[in-house]
C-alpha cells in the first residue's frame, strides 16, 4: 500500500512540475511573440535529444536488439504520420463547413504535440511505478531524473502549443492535462506489472518515433519561417541548448542511479 | 520508509497545489472551475481538520513530554494489549 501511495506522490510531483510552464502567463503578447520561436527551437532540441539520447538507448538496454528497436521507432513515426493525416483531414473537413472559423483553428502540430506528450508521460508513469516496485530509493531517484527532464520539455512544449494557436492559458492547461497521463501509466504498472514491464520495449521506441516525427516534420518547418541572422543564431543556440540539456540530464540520471 | 499518514498528507498537499493553480487558470464562469473550487474547499477542510486534530496535538505533546522516556517509548512502539 505504501509503495502505491509513494508512486502516486511521485506522479503528482511530476504533474505539478509540468505547471512550471505557467511562466508564459506572466509575459505580455509582445514578449511571447519574441520568445516563441526560440522556445520552439528548444522544443526541437529537447524532443530529438530525448528520443536519441534517452528513449532509444533505454529501449535497447531493455530489449537488446537494435534492429527491432529501430523498426519499432519507424512504426512510431509511421503511426504519428497517420495520426497527423487524420487530424488534418478532420481539420480540413471542419474548414469546409465553417470558413469563418479559419482564423481560430488550432494547427495540427499543437494537437500532435499534445498526443506525443501524453504518450511520453504515460511511459514516464510506467518507469516511475516500475522503479518504486523494485525499490523505493530507486523510485525516488527515477522520479528526480524524470522531473529534471520534464521541466525543459514542458517549456518547449508550451512554446510549440502557443505557435500552434492556443492561448497561453489554454497551452498551460492542456499541457497539464497531458501530464496527468503519468498517473494511468503508473496505475497500469501497479495493476499489471509484468505486462507493463514488457510493454516498455514497445512504448519507449514508439514515444521516440513520435518525438522524432513531431520535431522533424512539424516544428523544424516552423523554424524556417523567419530567416535572418538574429533568428539563425538564436534558434541554433536554443536547439543546441535543448540537446545539451538532455545530455546533461542523462549523465545526471546515471550518476543518481549509480549512487 | 515513509509512513502511510505522511504519504496521504503529501498527496493532499500536491492536490491542493494542483487544484489552486487549475482554479486560477480556468474561466470564472465555467462549471469545471466550480467543481475544482468544490474539490479545493473539501481538500482544504480535510487537511485543516487533520492538522488541528492530529498533527498539532502530536507536535505539542512531543514538545511538552520530550524528556519523558515513557512517552517517547509509547510513540515509538505502541503499547500491546494485555490478555
């Protein structure tokens, strides 16, 4: 019973951290317009860093077969492509019906980002509960590591949601709702620990595939919308910062788990 | 190992933070906000009652009787029923 409650405490702590993106509410629209391109670049760096430095190596460690993991990553990319086509089809269908709503519609990249984030948080829930079931101390260090990578990711995600057409309040709120998927992930593991443990070899690369797809097909084209020397240097720096941040967190995670 | 009561209090505090931030983000006219406010007030009442009836008396008793070995012994190991 204590393990279950400690897992819920950890999951809620992760969800509370996702509200760190609420800083966007204190900025004026002019300031937001200025920083959103850099936040999107940060999101690209963090998402690609998370996929290539964190999720795929973790999946390979668990499964062992690189070719199977790469194939599952591709399935993830393909799945998110089909999902985006469905979202766009629904979006275009709505536009046919009400042309007047065109200005208020949300870009598919925002919805794709929310779906990808929800899958990622579900996987985080499985990891938290799995580590608490193994040992409470490992559970606490895993939670700390997840919180450390969650904060920069949420900042980038809110940037992508703002670019996708959500208002700052909606972006923070929907981002928080997605972060709550960490709790079903944890409960799924607690109830069906063996199935959940084996499902990680599929869920981790699928989440990685989703992140690669969102970063490469939805967010990078947004970065190319404005081309001047200020954006080139600023966005490149934010992109690199995202990657280095994820690398730093992976090193921190290894240090925490080894102590 | 953390005790059951500490875990429940931590969950309560986290829920309190989440619900108060949610309440500030939601529209004032929405039904969801009313529901969140209701949850917030129930949670706050439960935490306050727990604080007043359990946490504070224990803290005060601990402060007053901290030098009494019998009290400390009874807190660490609850007395067993005599048969």
